[in-house]
């Protein structure tokens, strides 16, 4: 059981350090090895996804990632930007299924910008396709045509790409409240007309799951209006990028939300849903809980260790119940702690 | 001063009828003529944007549209769906600049799913490019390749397309709080890298406007987290479709929000931001205020009649202050009225 650890940039090293401590405390005999991704990798090697990282990531059963990116690398040529590393590893490892839960912890209900009654008990799972769509489509670029610059990108999906992510979403819905909402823009985009067609074709294989469809503009509205109407949502890479971030923010506590990106054999890359927060990097104040909860997802999906996953999730609930909060989720009446103290508390609660 | 009236489908005929009464009451000697668009046009002619409508719309100085679409036409071939009529008229008239205000009326603050302090006083203007992007890009389609179906679409923008919408947005910001946020996905899409480059190139011409940039996923989050940080937002057709609907829903009263779609000479199509609401069509209960406020936008942008526009907007504020509400914005303690009564009240308040 080999885990590749990619601390990444910004607060990445601090939050992965706590998650690694949690992994170690489980006594499950993981072999862990660290490598570089993103800006840290560019600085060291000139490549955001260097060969050594590629080798390690391919050999490992699972990857734990902190976060990548920061203003320091924003002016580099496209191929050297930290995000390229992230897109590179997703594609290289075939991590087509991105699972992003948006869960509101009762203790953190105040953090939401939405009214309590609108979000209380919120528990949505967004299933985003992660290795196709306009993210990777060719042709693409910026060229001069008819004397002016012309930028172009290509959105595309094959029916087998849609079918495999559809199956992941149906299976996930089956284990939850059995409602799946597929999001597309079929009234404008042929690619997503095919998306809808394939989802409809899959449905008879999952008679216990209720499939519905929603246009992406309406989905963006419904998430604001009445997010609890959703159980599992499935959509393409581009729409998923937007909707999963919108859904996370409904909770107001994005520092609590993990994510998993899986291949066809449940090998996965696990990372917090939040970014690298360069503004608070190195200060020891970042919230490590999303990364720790990403470890729980890793145990569940890649290592089939449901009870260890629950142990971690319960430990996190316990520290919340104890009133411990990092700065991002702090409110008067609770106890403000730093990254390491929060890690200590989770370890103690384990 | 010629206005083409397109009642459209669902509640369209009911709400445009009230808006037409308001136009008549202004005594500005408009010539008005009605035509078919969307499902109504398909039923009558087989074409969602028939030749007769095209002729009238081209000759007119402005177009007032109710709404198009409904389940009745959802199973027709793509070319016959009501949305094709809408996309067709936008492209045909060159209506590249879509202006969508998201304004929270103080009397309706409760309607929002967000906390009052997060949305009180909200006043955002979204400027969406409307005739380019993946909406109209070629090649596109669904084909069989390597033995399976393959769906594809093309996103593209030329620098001149970006520049002209950029100018509209900078000008709009100049008349408001002088802050413009341009939304893109430059870290993934070359098309939107060009978008950002062109916005940056335009900025020196508008030294009084503060330009910022935001990635679309972050914008979807920030609209939920702290929407009042925005003044004017500008973005492409696809992202604008999603973000403008999300922003409207922040108010919780989308039945109040008008929109304008302008060409290079301020000829415009004006329509409510909400849809055709087939479920309540024909019952006389739809909210006509967004359509009436669309008339105000028409007077302001196409006919340069600022005082008449303000007269209408003040009349609408007055009926809200009087406590009159259609079902969509009703709450206990206010007076529920139907479409026509609401129209009567606005006319009286004029
Ligand atoms: C950093 C960026 C390339 C990435 C994406 O767009 O996929 C990020 O926004 C995410 O959602 O993981
Ligand atoms: C009906 C549809 C084609 C249209 C669009 O996507 O532009 C609508 O959603 C809108 O925003 O006006």
C-alpha cells in the first residue's frame, strides 16, 4: 500500500503534514514517499509535473495532494504554470472521476452566506468528469487569422467517456439517496446533447436511481435557491469546475471539503477542494481538515478501509464539537487554533 | 420609433400585454407591431424565427420579447426548438451585448435565500457577450468516429469581438461605481487567455475604471460568498449564461429582473431574465414587472429617453412600496395580485 505525497505550493506542505500524521497514526503500514508538483516542481526542475513525480505517482496506489499554484508562477509560459502539473497528473493517471462532496457541518452552519433553513443538513455529491471536455480538446490555441488574434478551444466527449462517468455517478447515487441529476446545456451544445442521450440510455441499468436532467444555467440558479433538492449531480469537466465550486461555497466552509479523483480501478488522487492560499502560507494557521478528510476518502475509495475512513471522519466531527476552529471557520465563542494544534486534536480524537 | 413585439410562449403573451399597456401610456408615439417567435412560431409556421418575424425585427428600432420555450417543443428536432428562434434573432440582429442587472429591491429582501446582510443593497450589472463563443462556433455536431458517437463544439473569440464587448462593459462601469471584473478561465482555455489579454489592453483607455480579473470557478464562488464585492462583471457567452442566472437568483426575485441585448448602434431586444414558466401560463398570475422594467431599459438604451425610463422604474418601486405582489414574490402581510392588476397598478403609479 503505497502512497505518493505531493505537498505542492502555498499552504500545501503545512496541511499535508497533518494529514500524513493522521495516516501514520492509523497503523495501517502505508509506504509513503514525497515528490514535487506545481510551482515547487517548476522552481526545482522547470517542469510542473516532473519525470520523478510521474514515476512515483504511477507506481503508487494513491496520491495525496496539498494544493498547487500562486501568484509567483502566474507570469510563466503556459506549459510551466503550476495548474499544468495538476492537469498533467489527472490525465496521465486517467483520473476521470472527480468526486466532490458539499457537506454542511451543523457546527459550522453560521459560516454559510445562505439562510440556515436553506442549507441546514446540506449533503450534495458532485461527480465531475475530469479528463475530457474542453479542458483537453484539440485543436486549441491563439493564432492570427485575417489580421487579428483568434483564440479557440474544442469541447468534445465520446459516448464511452460519458458512459464511464455516468456509471460512477449512478453507483454513487445508489449508495446515497438514489437521486441523480445530470447537468448539461443540450439546448445549445451538441456535445452535451450526446451527454444527455447517454445518461438516458444508462438509466434502465439503475432502476433504483431516479435520473433527472437540468440545464447548467438553471443548475447554477437552483444551487442558490434550494440546494437541498440535490443528492448526486453529474456533469462534464467545465461545468463541473464551476458548479462544484459554487456548491462548496454554499457551505461557507470550503476549508472542510475533501475531494477524490479516481481512475477505472479506484486508484485515486485526493486533495482538499480549496486552493493553495498563498496569502496565509507558512504562518501555521491554515485549516488541515479538508486534507485530513481527503485521507478518509482515500481509505474508503482506494483502500476499501471503510472503518478507518469513518474513524477519521468521526474524529473531525469530535474536534468540531469540542469547539476547535482554525481562522477560516472561527466565530466568537469557539477556540481558535493553528494548523498543528488542529492536527494534534484530530490525532487525540482518533 | 418602431417596436416589434414578440409575445413568445408560456406566460409571454400575458406579461408583454402589460408592458405594451405601459408603453402606450407613455404617449411617446411608438409604432408597435406583433410577430411570432419560439414555440408559437413553430406551431404556426414550422420555423422558430420565421421570415415575417425576421423582416419586422430588422425594420424595428427595438424588440420587446416575452419568453420562449416549453416542454411541448422539447422533443422536436434541434432546428425547430424555440431556443433556436432566440439564438437566431440574437445573431441575425447582431445583438452582441447582453446587459443583465441583478438588483435586490429592499421590499423583497426576504425573498433571497441568502442572509440579508450578504445581499442588502445588491446591485450588479452583468455584461455577457451574446453572439460568439461556443454558442455559435463551428465545427460542431454529433458524429460516429471509431465506431462510437462523438459530440463536439468549438469555443472561439476574435480580438475584435472581445474588444467591442469590453468597451460596452468599461463604458457601463464608468456610469456606475467604476469597477469592472472580467471573468475567464485563462489557466485552462486559450480563448479566454486572449479574452484577458484584450481586456488588459483596453484598460488604459479607461483610466477611471478599475479593472480586475477572476477565474470563472472563483467567480461562481464569490457570487455566493460576497456578491456585493462586484459592480460590473463582463464575460463570454457561455460563462455569462451561467453566472448571470446565478447572480439573478441571489436576489430571490428573478420575476423583477429585466435584460437588454444590444447591437453596435443601441438597437436592442429587451426581455425579462426569467423564462416562459409554462406551468403557470394562461392563469393570469405571472409577474409582469421584469417585462415592464425591460421597457424602461428600452427607453434608456435604444430611445435615449432617460426620464421616461425613470418614470417607469419609479412606478414599479411605488407599487412594491404599496405592498402589491404577484405570487412569485408574495409574502404574508402583502397583497397578492394577478398579472393584470399589477399592470393596472403600475399604470396608475405612472
Ligand atoms: C487549477 C485548475 C486547472 C483546476 C481546474 O480547473 O480543474 C481547479 O480549478 C480545480 O477545480 O481543480
Ligand atoms: C434559451 C437559451 C438558448 C438561452 C441561452 O443559453 O442563452 C437562455 O438560457 C438565456 O440565457 O437567454
